[in-house]
């Protein structure tokens, strides 16, 4: 791995732009998530594709697609960050997470599963796959369950990007053939076994989101699923598509859609309100953000990528 540039803060998050041994340009992230020290929690976020073909309406990584990264190219990202922080290769963090969530839909790349098998020697590792569940990838998800059962029981985190309870709106936000809510629920019933983590249903909530708690309660088991509410991050794509976040970043609670959270919680459904460090927007390390898009377009975005602008101006 040849690192071409890095942006961020060592105490919060650093985004790396690199070139793999095969010549692919990639982005990957080291996130410290204060107030936790590295000894308590350390998160790596890696890319799995060269661009992304899905073009989600809140994500800057869509717009071009040049294929999948091979297993070595994914491992190079991970190994670079591990060796930089832990030269002996012994990751001592109590909670060590690797998220396959920077650039690309991981379910489109079979090599992700091979990487998961290779990483299983880290006994403190919590792998996380975030997916829109593309249709036609049933073999990937079947093998994913086998890898989880054999190597990561009780410490695997699977997250589905849902964003709306209305299928037409989901199709507009994530314009690709994908599993319905019912199909996600059916898979989850088989995937989650005794002592496994619940599957996360992620909702990046905008003011225009269609959210029906009754539909979640009807389709999904509260024993096997939880809901995570996140802001819509200030990406160029979100701005272009009129997606304005509905989440109060001081509390994590939706404003217009507060009832959605309250109804779920009142029914015993677990809901996580997740707001990252606001400096991560300025760094460009949050979900859906893509430094290469910013560097190529150089558009005005007062809420994001300001660390890049400052570093470029000072160089």
C-alpha cells in the first residue's frame, strides 16, 4: 500500500487515500471515537469496491465504478492501519472493529468473505458489514452466515441500510434491485442464533423520510433486530437531492419523526440514536462521504471537508 495523502485528526479520525499494490485507488479510515482511548475501542473502515454502482442518494461514493478490490487490496488497507498503530501486529484494543463500509457495496464482492476468514485469528475483532442487500446476491449472504457461524459467533455485526419503511421511497434512495423488508426479516430469522448480536436496521433520517413504526413491529422480531437512527450526513449527494437531516445532533433524536422512535421503544423494540463526532464531517470520514469526490469537484460545502480545504491551502 502506498499512501498518497491523509486528512484528519489523530484523536478523532484519519482518512487515508492510497494506491494498492495492484494500482487501485482506495480510501480507508481509522476512527478513534472519543472519549474512548485506543486501548478501549478502535475502528477501521475499509473500501471493498473501486467506486460504487448503486448511487444512493445520500452517498458521494457513487458515480463511477471500476470493479471489485481483490482480497489482497482489502487486506492492505487493514494491515497498513494495524502496522501503523501496532507495529508488532498485536491489536490490544478491547473492542476492535473493522467496518466494510467506506466505498462500495460489500455484498457485490465475494472477496470480502475471504478477508473475513483471514481475519478470524483476531479474537477481539468485531467485523461489521453494512449492506443494502442487493437482489441476486443470495449466495453471498448464505456464505456470510456460514463464516459468521464458524468464526464469529456472538461478535459479528450485520447492518442493513433501510432508510424508509416505504418501498417506493427506498427504491428512490437506493436505486438498485434489493431485498424487500420482508426478505430482510426472513434472512435475519435464520442469521441470528443464540448469543449472536441483533441485526441493525439503519435509518439515515431526513425531513422527508417515510417512517412507520407499526410496519417495523409487524415485520421484524424485536429479539433479532434493532433500529439505529443516524443523521443524513452533509454530503454533496444529499445536498443535490434535497435530503435535509431530521436528527437533532445534540440528542440524536429525530425532530419531525420523534414518534417513530417513541412508538418503537414503547413496544419494547431496541432503538439506538447514533450521532458521531461532528468533527468527522469536517474531516470527511463519516458514512457516505468521499474525499476523492470533493477533491475532483471542489464545490462549496460549509459543513464538510473543511480539514481538506485547510490542508490544501496551506500546502
